[in-house]
């Protein structure tokens, strides 16, 4: 349980869902962990749930001014980072006829612009040989109705895993992507639909997963640990799909 011993990691959106599960896993693997979130109450709750072992930074990934101060906030905790898990993201769904500029901008500002400039801001505090992990989605590969904007944001992140890996070769910084399938996370409660619609949506998606169930955030966290650890030292610009076989079988 020491695959990340002596490593320091920052996880954006680490107060819930996949981010929280990854913070828990990283701590168990020996890392020093910092999480960001846009709600101080949620950060405090996450810290309490992790027995006070995690450091927290109040920061909204969709707010560029917050991102611009992130490096200084990190350096108040640690001088350098070994792992950056760009996990913060949102998902909202609507048919193209109903998509507004606000709907479009909100998702691109968080999922793409926020991710991009978070990496840019933290590059100076990342150690050479560090690992950057992008949380994408199998939606980048599928043609799911009402997900045109969300899917486009996730596809953009996949290209960043490749292009930034090339750019950062001189520093031996590896950039890789995780593409989860349907995972049991709070995103279902943020879709703006009723609990009955959520249950129906989950049942519909679950029927499309060959393993017959939704994934658990902890299962994605273990994939993140692989990318964060030295076990993946020869892996860069890669995507690991963790979806119970949904798009491969």
C-alpha cells in the first residue's frame, strides 16, 4: 500500500465522486494529497471523511481568476507536485434545439478551458517526470443523444493527453486520460431531472453495460493510481477505458 510513497498529488474536484474516491486511494497508497472544490462546506466534509489527512483549497475550475492563484495556494502547502489529476467537470444534457450559449459555455469553461489553464498554471510547480491525468469519458466515443456539448468537451480532453504529452517530453511529464463509463457519482443528481427520471436513466444505461452494473468511483480511483505511480512510467498520451465493456463488447 505504498505505490505513491513520497509523492504529492493535487486532485481538482476532489470533494465528491471519482475525485473523492481517488483522494482516499492516493492517501492509502502513501501520497500527500491536496483537493480543490468550489464549496468550502463540501471540502470541509470531505476532509472530515478522510480523517483530516487531506489538504484543501477552495477553487472553482470554471473561474480563471481562481485558477491563476492556484499555484501560489499549492506552494503554501508543498513546494512541488508529482501528480495532477484534472478531475473537476460537469455534465448537462439537452437536444441541440434546446442548447443555449449558457449551456455550451458552462461546460466548455469548466471541462476544457478550466482543465487547460489549470495545467498551464501548475506546470511551474510540477516536478520533471510528473504525471498529469485527465478525467474524460466514453461519451467522447459514443453518439449519445442530448450529449453533444458534454461529449465534445470530453473529446477535447483526449486530444490534450496526446498534444501535451508531446509538448512536455523535454520535462518527461506524462499526460494520460481515463475514460470512465457510467459510474455511480453525484452527477446524476445534478442533471436537472426528477429522481424517477434518474432511476429510469440509470436502469437504461445499466442494461447497456456487459457487466450488468454501474461502476464504482473506487474502481476509477485505482486506474488513476496506476497512472500516478511509477508503474506507468512508459505510458504517455494514452487513454484507459474503464466502462465494464460498454463500448468495446
